[in-house]
C-alpha cells in the first residue's frame, strides 16, 4: 500500500507531497495561477507510469539477459476535446541490440507494469474528512 500526504498553504498552488522518506513539489503552471515550482498534477501521474514502466522493463530485461543499455519511456496525457475522457499515450525507445521478438515482448511487459494495471483497471476512490 502506498501512502502520501500533501500540504498546501496560502501559496497558489504549491503543494508539498511527502511520503515517509521523500518529498516532491507539485504546482500549477503560471498560466493557471501557480508559480510553476514543481510538477503539475498530470505530470506526476505521467511520471508514475514512466517510472513503473522503466523499472518493470529493466527487471524483465535483466532476468532475460536482453542487451539494453538504455530504455526511454515518454508519456503524454491529454483530455479529449469532445469530453469523452483522457488519452494516455506511451512510447518506448530502446538503446541496445534487441530482436524484433524481444522488442515485442517488452511491449507486452510494459502493459503489465503495476501502474498500467491500476490505470486500466477499475478504480474506486473514497474521500473522508478527518476529525481533529
């Protein structure tokens, strides 16, 4: 189970997101009223998918002995203009000597990373108000 806490003060819209050991700053770009002092929330979502994909592919490649020096994952998130939802596009790029079959297998493995599974599965969000 992953747990993080966000704190925002009167600054528009700098948010300090903390886990037990790490902290990241989230903010809105200047054109949306923020100071652009950190990742936009959608960039954090993209970063989660990127990190999970990279780690999953590295683990698989190491286990299979694939000759990959570098894996680059690019994710773009856009709200569809017709209001029908969100499109997440992911591109994989490898530096190394991979066969076509190995590349195809890595594509399949990318779709099995835990964050990909979360985003394509059923998501339930509950929200409560904590009492002090």
